[in-house]
């Protein structure tokens, strides 16, 4: 597994492996680049990310985006931690897709209860309801299709949440997101969309929202 070679740059190693598995195109979307940045920041090892990508492709379904592999990378990360520490950090691995979705809905409901802004609370409640509906249909889904639907729910949620921010806070979030791109060279359009993806992550942190992964 050449891409997992020790000392390889995380971005290059994981991106190269994903592109090889996808089998078409050499470019990653801004959302995928932001996903890579999140994994790197969280300390995910390149080998762990690559094993997760392989697992996502093994399970089947049309995978066009690295974001569609997030659930598998998270599972692999839990397995890796549990193996290293001998602890029970892999508890979610034994849960069904319906149970994982129900847990995500419950986490969103908990977040909504603590939201100070009424509009943000309503948006989070709507997202929780949508995830619960998805959980009820989980037996007709696989992890890939469920993740695709979660991505759409997440996108709508963040669109609504951003509308609740004061103008000065929205400007600060974008400025902080741009600062994270320093030292990395992207084409102007890719940089702009990557900033947008990073801003979304910062909104997640701002409102203490759970990760939309299964």
C-alpha cells in the first residue's frame, strides 16, 4: 500500500489512494479537502484513513466523494483505538444502522434543547426529525446510501443555521477559515469553496453539533 508509506504527507497519501480506488478523475472537491483537513487535525493516521476508504468501497455502492467514506473511516478509527488501548471504544461497531441513526437523532435533539437561538433550535429539531425518519427506513438502506441522505440533511441544516448568525460573526468565521488555508495552494474557485466547507465545520463546533456519520 504505497499511499500509506511512513512519513508520507497525509493529504497526498489519502487523496492519492482515494482517487485510485474511485478510478476516475484526479481532483477532490472542496468538501473532500475539508474532510481531509478535519481528519488530519483530529490526528487520524493515514493508514487508518486508507483502511476506512477500502472498507467503504468493499461494502459497495457508487462512491464519488471522500465524504461518503467518513462513516467507514470513523469505524476504522474506533477499531484502531480499541486495539491500541484494549478499551471498549468500538462499541458502535456492533450497532445496527438504525441504532446509529437513532443515536444521531437523539444527539441532535439534545443539542436543540440547549440552543439559545429559536431559529437555530427549530433548524436542529427539523434535522433530528429527518434523521429519525431515515432511521425508521434503515432496513432498506446500506451505509453508503444512508450517508448520502445524511449529507443532504446536514447541508440543509447548516444553510439554515448560518442565517441565524450576526453579520460580524459570519465574517469572523470566514476569516478564520481562510487562515486555515495558509501555506496550501489551490485555484481561486477551489480555495473559495474549501473556505466554505471549513466554515461549515466551524459552525458545527460553534453549535456543538454531532458528526453526521454512520
